[in-house]
């Protein structure tokens, strides 16, 4: 493998070096000794190559070991060989010398620096494999392959969240799925509900109809089966509705401002909920007799019970949202001008209710699929023809086809331009249609309506060879040599929906029938009038509309969205999730979703910090002086994307300060590895304590290579404080050290190694 081109800069001072780094804006790498970076660059382990490499070796006076009464000062570029050979360090700071001597081989120690060693990138095999074959969480990806793969040398103390996992990354609503799964696993449905409500106020609905793209990116899907996020969400959603009085509550503080929401569909309901939670007085207007929009009038009852929608709306009413139904916006008294006078803000979420039509002779004989579904939603039972043809390949077409079949049609055929593999309908919806007896005719399009004396008899279809042109634009191509005729006495159109913006009276800027908004704020060209959902984006999923409503509500309220998955926080990784298992069957109860949630990996990074010098510095109470600040070694290490420290992109280590030890101090470094040279620690232990009157005082116990950052064993330190150092005491300390372990499928042996290294403190 060869290095790609980069600009090499040799600064003569730290000031010059940090200036270069600041200018590079994160696209530069720093080389100290080079033992880590050169391998990173040669193997091309990252998706992006640094544009600049800043070589610190040309900076003078950064390699030194100086002792005074207060302790030791070591320059950042001091090599590990210099450290382990220094007589002062060997005599008074033996722990540091031992740790330095344990690193790699003499040749590498001659190059490796103290500053470089504590800043090295993770040593996980998936992280380090050449050519970035596994774009993992630690690199800004959304999966950790080690969780269910090769993890012998990984963390036994859980993981760390460094990036959004695949499920949440894929969810249009950015629902914090692992966070609420964790609460479900713990049996705390209330906390799970609150996390879910923070991003999605209608989970009882989305749990039934959302496509749940999140499941396609579940880390388990390549191992056994994805976690059934939909089913868990549905049960938690029902729990929310059953406990709505305690969970969907009025705001604690009431604002004076009021907001009008036009449209009671998913986007409008979402906006209304978050605006009300923010304290606004909210009034929702809708032209239909019941709230819900397409949820009520566009989705058949077999997919979404109307009772669920009614319970959801009732819960919103109880929190103080006012619904004004059977009201058509744009008429006298309810024009946009009227709403602007009455309300501080207006949010337009009127959806896309219009049916796109075909431009062909006799098209007036075709029936709108949307109108057909709306009629069913109004409680009517329209009688379809005996032989029904549905034109379209999306979810609306599927709903129309199944509804027609259930209302008595003997024969239902769907025809669409797309091939079977590229149909826009969700796969499970297609499977249900086939199960209902619907015939699907892919890769054909309408060519001619067949009628006799004004009565439909069928349609002639023509083969579609491609739907999009080379630029990706919708531009179907047809093969006129291949045609077929489908008999039908009723033909439904379900080829897309359009918006009706007549109520805006051309006041609102629109493009191709969609309202134009500021992407950041959701505001239209008229101040304090906002828009979102299908009326802006065109027809999309329910969760897309929910997300748009929430985003705009937060914009109106000036609220920054909360995160229930803070980065850098330790996470539990449950050992029982690493065995192959099928999805929990019949996931419909609170007990069953707890079992299913237990399959969630709670995806985080489990790569360990493999530095030998890091735990040594922490045990010695060192401080790390950078070009910006002075940090305790305990606070220096972190798990973040492509780094293991809290250093900013333009921040460099200048020196390490170590306080002078007491005359009664005992310290040491233990390291378990396969080979005595070259290898990184599988487990390491750095310890320091004062032995006063045979009792241990000021105990520092640091475990290395067992967690994403060097682990300060506080429980062990507290136990040892004031006790004599005996076999019984250190054995008990080992048991305490591993009480909180969460070993993975292949690294349980590390638990015994931790206990063994602690026992060696008394040798």
C-alpha cells in the first residue's frame, strides 16, 4: 500500500503548529514519533485522508525530563526509551519506567513519544483493517461489527456512545431508539414513553403503520434478525394512550402567544403537541369531520384502527389543544389574513389530498383512489366493480387494491411502471396484497382506456422498459411491441397525490404545487406563517410528517431539541444479547417487548484504550499541559470519533507534570499480553499507594485495555483505603473490581486476568 499525497509541514514552534491545525479545520494529522500515524496512513484505514501532516519533531525543546521539589516534568516529545532508561524515573517513578519499557520493542520505543502514545487511535481490528472496510461507529459510521464479531480483546465494562447508531440515524424522526429500548429492557415503561414522546408524539400510530426503516439498519440484522422495533414501539405507544393523563400533559408554564395549525394530519398533530408542550395556546383547523387527516381517511381500518386515532386525538384535547373540525380554510372568517390577525403564528400542514390524473382520452371514467379510501374513512362502504384495476405501485395503490378486494371485488389487478423489485410500496404491504389475492402486473403502464357506450371494459397496457432517464428524472420509456389488455369495470388511479393551495390565495410562495420554506426555520415568505409535511415535501411517510411538525414547532418556540443519547457516555452491553436468537414471538405485551428489547445491542464503541502510558499517568496523578489548558490525566482520556482524548483539533500536548511521590509510596505496572514484546495490553494495571503503618493510603488503581477509556477502579480504591496489603485483601479487591463487568461473547477470560493482576500487587 502506498501513501496518498498530503502537504507536509515542519513547524519550528507549537504556536506555528497550532496555527496550521486551526487553519486546516480538522483535515490535518499530527506526527510525533510516527509509530501510530504512519501505519494509519499506509493502511488507508480512514475514508478521508489528511490534507496536511504536521511534523512536531522539528520543534525544539519538547524532549526532556526535569525534576524539582514538586515532582517531574516531561516534554511531550520525550521518547519512551528515554523514559524507561532515565535513572530518576527508574528510582522514584518506577511505574512510569515499567509502563514505558513494556511498550512494543526497543526499536519502536526509540521512536515513540510519550505524547504520541497517549493520543494513539483505537486498536480495534475492525477500526484498523486496511481500506476502511468497516466504517464503524468510532469513525463516524453507524455500526460496531465487534459487538457480534471478533471481540476477544475488547471492553468488558460496556461501550461508549460516539455516534448515532444505524437505527436512529435512519429514522426520519431521529427517534432515540436504543435509549428507550434500554428503559423497556429495565422494565421502566414510563421512562421509555417519555423518551419516545420527545421525538414522536403518536407512537401508537407509527408503531402500526410506519415502514420502520430503522430495522433495516439494525446491527443484529446480519447476525440473526433485526430487533422488532415496530412492535416494541406499538406496545409502548398503547401504554402511552392508556396512561395519557400522566404522560400527555398540559404545559407547566403557559405562554400568551397562540398558534393556528391548519390540518389535523400527522404533521399538524405533531406540531400541535410540541407547541402545546412549549406553552402555546394551540388551535387545529381541519376540513374533515374527524381529526387525523390521511391517518383517518387515507389508511384502511385493517392497517390502522380508527379507535387508536380517536384515543390519540382525545389525549391531545385533554392537554389543551383545541380542534375546530368541518372548517374549510380560505372561506369568510377563516382566510389566512383572518388567522394572522387572531394568532401570533400559523402552521400550514394541509397535506396532499389531490389525486394525480392521467392525460388520455376517456380519463373521466377513472376513479380516484384517494377519494375511494376517504369514502371508506367516512364510514361508507362504496361498492367496487367486480373486476378492478388499480394503476400505481405505491402504498396507496396497495391500500386501494386490498380495500376493493375486501369490499367484494372478485378480481383485483395492480399495474405499475416499476419492476417488481423497485416498486415503491413497502415489501410487507406487497406481501399482504398478494396474500389477499391481488394480482400484480409490474413493468407495464396505461396505454388506452377501453370503453363501450360510456362503460368501462378495461385498459390496454404497454410494456415499460425504464421509469427514469439517465439523469434520474421521471421519464418512462415504453416498448410498443409488447402490449396486453386487462378487463376491468372499475379503474382506480393511485399514481401520486397533489396539494391544494387555493386557500392561500396565492399569498404563499410555492413551486410546482409545493410551499417553499426556509429549510432551517420552516417559515414561508410571509413572516410568522410556517409550513411542513406533505404540503412542502410532497407525499411522504407519516414519520416524515411527524418530524417536520416537531422541527417547525421547535423553530416557532425557539427550542433546541433534547438528546437522550449524549455522546461519550458509558453504556451497558448485555452479554445475553450476543447469542443468536430469533425475534420474540407474539410481541404484543409488556413482558414480550421487554424480552425483545433485551435483544437490542445498545450500540456503542467497545474498542479499548490500548495505551500503556495512559493508566500509568492516571495512577501517578499526572497533569497534562496543553497549548490551551492544564488537565488532570483522569479527565484527559475520552472515546470520540477517530481519537481517544479530549484534545481539540488545534490543541497539542506540551508537557506532562507528575507530582513527587511520598517516601512510603509503592507503585507498579502489570501487563498481560500474548508476547512480551510488540503486543499491546490485553489487560493492564497501574497502581500507586502510600503504605503508612502497614495501611494503604491515597490508593490509585487504574485498569487499562478493559474499557473504551482507562478505567479508574473507584470501588477498589475505596475498599483498599486504610487496609493492610495482604493476600486476602487483594483477592477481595479483585472480586470487587469485576462486579460491574459486562463481558462479551469471546472475552470473558479478561475478567480472570483483572483479578490475577490485582493479586500481583502483593507479590
